[in-house]
């Protein structure tokens, strides 16, 4: 209610109400006769205006009232006589005086109230700033709190609380003490002044409680509460700062002292007293005597100057310690001035700089030593200022520049010497100074024919320049580059390794040339820092490694041959020569190894050895085969005659057949011997490989058995090949049987064919292969496979891993010999436990051979009394007689010759000869081939039929393979002899069968 009335009395509406009342009284005064009392009517309005406690409103209202009182008398419509007029005026005067009295009294009241309000506000503000609150406690335990006091104890809105509640607001440890203090003050009228910790949200809060006893109020005490937490924190922080300042001064060994405005020391720190070992009073009064005698006058003069001028003081001097040793100190002092700028006191400190002084002295000594060193070093050295003028040159620089030091230091620059006639060096110097970057470069001093390595080090004050003569190093570097280039271009591997100092260490690689990367497949980054073991593998020879290790231990040169491994795993054979070298006098530091790749040489050597071995075997078997086949021819032919003659004697005919069968087996053995020696006589034909494999599929499956799976993957666009089909079938059957033996528990065999074009000759494999078009036959099994260490031996004669009696060791040799004799190639790939793959490459042919035509023609049996004459040339009497008898029985006219010379006599005669049937190898210096060549000149269209048990290269493989000749292999049957003779005679001149 009071607040509502206060707002109303101080509102604009109240102003308009006052104004309205003034107008009403004025109008009433105008229309009331005489209006004697109307002047007094303004008094209530003025008093009402004073209720608003606005001095301004009261003053305005008072002025308006006076104006309206006298304005009303002027507009009064009635005229007065003199007596009434006098009374009227007196009435107005009295009204004015009354209003003035009210105004003065109201003004005084308003001013007093405003002053009181202001005082209350100031008191409240002071209490808020000082964090003071009033409280009062009576005997009943009731505590009355001012609003500020309630706020300070976090009980806003609670002006009355119990003593017990008040005490509970403080920490438990102090509650009993506070409660006793309140009771004691209340019962004994004793004053109370104490600090207590109140429970706060952010921890204990310090509160000061003060109370006094008023004699007029014996049953209560009153006092104030003050929040002193912030002031206590400030005090604590100040104490901590002072403690830290003290500790810092102590830890930095600073002496703290103060001086009066007049210049007398009035206090020194404990550390100062301890340093001098004298009482503080003595230090204050005789501090000049504690200085070094050489410093006393200077220090005193400087100190008096600062006292006189008020300038800050700073000086270095030596003080005598308690042990009479002088220590260097840096002293500094600053004045403290009052508001008028007058000095009240000086605060100073002294810090121990003795160690710094010692370092300065050492630095000066070192500087002198450095200068002496720079003058004595072999490298030229000089410094330039920011204008690139010399300000220091050492002795070597003076010698190099060929200019006296006095001239160089007389404002001269690099352009005043002959080291830089083109100005290139000056540009580098300017660039280094401008960019403040270190610059290194090589410079040719043309006047002295020297190469210099120059380094420029910039600073804000100029440049420092080092010049080192590198003429010899540069020449050596060029030689080293040439040597490195030569080593890199070598075809042989060059390896440099560290020489191990201890037995357990291994030589690490530090250099390899380009040949190493090419031959081993490793790049430099992969091997640098590693040992040569990275090239070793399962076939690396242990005995050779032991020889190398022994050489490393005894520092002896070593030559060895090692099987090592390409990065891809391929074997390579290297012949190495290693020698120790020493970069340090008296000690070997490295090994240099030059290694030559002899893999190809070893391969060629092995091929040569194999060829020589095969040649030896071939010569042996060829000689045996030649004579043996001659005998077998007679046995075979005569056994056939016996069989025919004994047709009426069944008991004897089986014996004749047994003789024939034994002869056939002997012939087969002879063919096998010649096969792996690549000397077997072949009967090549244009063969469709797919058709051949399809025709023998049933044989292959029966040879494998039921436990095995045979898959054929035959390409549809296969080329024909010129090859002996019988021998190819034998080879495929041989490979099939080997695959079966490698899969004792059953397995899978796949035979596939495809075209294969080799653009470049293949020299990487063991068996070189010429470029060209081939038909490739793959024979793959999933059997046990062949160990890697045995792969190189599988084609060697008599080599086998099968138990005794299970294999002769000739099977793969015969396949190998047959394929190579046919102009093809064979390769084997295998991994132990993962099967084996044989690849047969057979050369493609576009022609159809005459031999194939002959083979396909069914010649009828010759007629009796035939007019055809055959010249039989055979050195073996038995064979010759057998052939003559068989041909004569068939109706031919037969001429016989034991050697080539006898045959030439027949050919030179006029005798009719329709066919020349000659042995290939004959004594007397004229072979069957040579005989045929001469016969061609004597009788141009004479057909020739060769026969041989072993040709010994008298007929070339190419002639046999392309079918340009006709040959009947020994031992031969009667039917074969007659059939081949008939065929040759049928194509006499038209077919042009020549050797």
C-alpha cells in the first residue's frame, strides 16, 4: 500500500492533480465576491504537493500559488472602497506569508528526509561494500537479522532465526565455540569479536562476528556480521607473494636492500648479512669498505650521482665475502616517489654475476685462441661487414688473395682482388647477405688454377667466408667418378663388403654395381647393409663357403665357384675372386669381390659333357647295332622262310616262330639303344597329332588302369608335324607309364595339344630351342612329383629312381633323344608332391612327304619273270645273300656288289638297272650315300632305296625327317623288303627320289 501511494505521489498524474486544484481555486477566487478567504485555500494544495517529497514540485507549486493569489486580485470584477481594499490586500499578504511559511517548513522537511534517505543509502552501500550486516540476539534465543546480514549468511528473506539455526550454519568444529561465545556475551555482557568458518557451496567461508552489550537493553546483545573471506584471501596471497619473493631472492642469491631519500642504507636482507659475515648495522654503515679497493671510488661516485639526479642506479663491482674472497655483483636500485614526485625511498638488489664474469674472461681467452687458430689453419678465412668490406682476414686468406692484410682491411672488398674477375663470387656474397641464407658453392680461381670450396655464413653484421682448396680432391673425385662409371659398366659383378672384425660378425654389403642388379635381380636398396647370405640357397656349395670363411679369417685372397640364387629363385653360378683391402693403415676394412656369371658356361659345359657322353654311347651302340642288325636281318629272314617251309610240320613251326620272336626283341633292344643316342633310323611322316592321340587313347587308358583318370584337351586348329608316328606313340606311352608309376594310389593324367609360336630363340632353358612354329603336347599328372635336385638328371641315360628291376633308366632318355632327333624340344616342370608336367615341342610342317606317300600306297606283289633289275649293294655276305634270294624268289633280276666300287662298275655298264638297293655304311671308303650321289650322275632317274642298321650320320636327320629319301631299316622282313622295293620302282623317274 505504501509503495503504491509512493508511486502515485511521484507520478505525472499527481502533478496534473495539483495543477487542476490550483485552477479550481483560482476560478473560484475570480467569481467569488470579495474573495477574502480564497488566498488561504492555496495552502492545502501546497501542503498536498509536499507529500510527494519532491522539492522541485513543491517550489513550482509555491510559485504558482503566489502568482495565482495576486493574479486573482487583479481580475476581481468588484471595486472596493478604501477600507475594504486595504483589508483585501492585507488578506492577500497574509495568505502569501502563510504559503511561504508552509513552503519553508515543507522544504526543510523534504530536505531532511532526502538527507536521511541518502545517509541510509550510503550506509547500506558501505555495509554492502564492507559486507556488514546488523544482528540482535535476546535471552529467548531469537536472532533478528538485517537484510544484509541474512544475505551474508546465505539466509535471504529470513529476518528472524533461532540461535541454534544460526550456529548450525558454521562448520561443525566451530559450532560449539560460537554457541558458547554468544551465550557468554549475552549472560555476562562481554564483547564478542571472532572469525568463524561458515559452510559454503565452494568450501569454508570466513565470517567475522562482532557484538556489544547496551546497558539500556540488559536482555539482549547486538552487533554486526562481516564477510572477511576475500580480505583473508588477499592477506594469504600477499603473504604467499612475500614468501615467494623471499624464496626467489634467496634462490637467486640476490641481496635486497633499501636506502633513504638521503642515500643512507636503512635495511639489508638476511642473505646479505650472511654473505659478509658481519652484523647488519655494520653492513649498513660501512658498505663502502666492503667493496674492492679498485671499485670503491667509482662506485661511490656513481651512487652519489644517482642520489643527486634521481636516475636509476646500475653498476658492477666486487664485494669481499666473509672468507675475504671478492665476488662480482650487479647492483641495481630504483627510486620510489610520492604523489608530488619526491623520492621517499630507494629499493635495490645485488645479484651474483661472478660466474658470468669468469665466463667472460674465458670467452676473451678463447677469442684470442680462436684468432690464433684462424691464423694458423690451412683454410682461408675472412669476414666482411654489411658493405662487403674486409674486416678480418687470416694468414691463409692473405696468402691466397696475394694481397697484404693492411691493404685488404683498408676499406677493400673482394672486387679489389684477382679471385673474382667475372664478379660471380660477389653476386653470391650479395645474395647471402640479402637473403640471410648460408650459401655453398665451388669456385675456380683462374689466376692460381685452383678449385675452391666456398661457404658463406651471413649475420646481421656481415658475412663469414671459408675458402678451402679442393683442387686435389676434385681431381680425385673425377678419377673416382671415372672408376665408378667403369665399374658400373662392367659385365662382371662387383661387390664391396665390410670386413668383419670379430668371428661372430658377418660382412655387410656396402656397394654393388649395375651388373649385380642385372644378374641377381636385386636392386641396390634391397641389399645394402645386408650380407651375401641373401644370394645363398639349398644348392650353394658348403665346402666353397667354408673356403671363403677361412679366407676371411686369414685375410687371404680367395677364388671360388658358388651356386647362388636370382631374386626370382632361379639358380645362377658365379665364379668369384675376393681380395681384402685396407682404408686404414695396418688394418683390412673391406673385401672387394669380382664375380662372373658362368651359368651359361656351366650349362654349355654340361651340354657338351652330355653330348660327349651320348656320342660315346652312340658310337658304342652304333657299332654294335650295325653288326647286330645285320645278324638279326639274316635270322629274321630265315626264320620267316622256316615258318613257311615248316607249315606241314606243326611240331617244328613254333620253334621257328620262337627264333623270329627273339630276333624281333633283339631288334627292339637295338632301336632303344639307338634312340637315346639319337641314332635310330626314323621314318618321318606328316602326322596329325590329335588323330594319333585319339587312335592310341584306348591303349593309354588300358595302360593306366581303372584307378586313373585320363583327360584329353586337344586343340581343334592344330598344325601337322613331320615325325615318326611309331616313335611318337612309343614316347607318349612311355610318359604315360611314368605318370602311372608316380601315382601309386591313383590320380589324374591330362594330355593337351596347342599351337605354340616362339618369336625369339629360347636360351634360358636347359635345352635351347630355335624360333619358329611348334605343336606343343602337354603331359601333366598330379602325382608325387620330382625333387628339384633330380630334375637335371631325368633325361640322363640309365638314371632312374625306381627300385631295381622296375626301370632301366632309358625311357626318358629315349623320349629325349627321339624329340631332339626330330628337331623338337622337351621340357620338364615339377615340384615334389605337386605333380609333373612334360612339354613336347614338335616343329610344324606344311609339306606332305614322299615317304608318307610311299607308306600309304599298297603295292601289289610283283609278277613272276619281272623284267625289272635291282642292284643290291651289301658288304655283309649273309645279308647280301638273303636279300638276293628274296628278290629273285619275287621275280626280280638281281645284280650284286660287295662294296661301292663294285656297284659303280655295274652302274657304268650298259646293264639295265631299275633300282639301287644299297647299304648305308660300307667299307672301302665309299658309303651308300656317296654311291647314290655318283649313281645320280651316271643314271639320272635311278631310284635309290637305302637300308641300314645304323647310319652313323651318313644320312642327315633333315633328309630323313622331310622324307626326301627312302630307307628300309634293318632288321627287315621279307614283306617289307618286297613292298618297299615295289613302291620305289613304281615312282621311278617321276617321283625323283634322291638322296
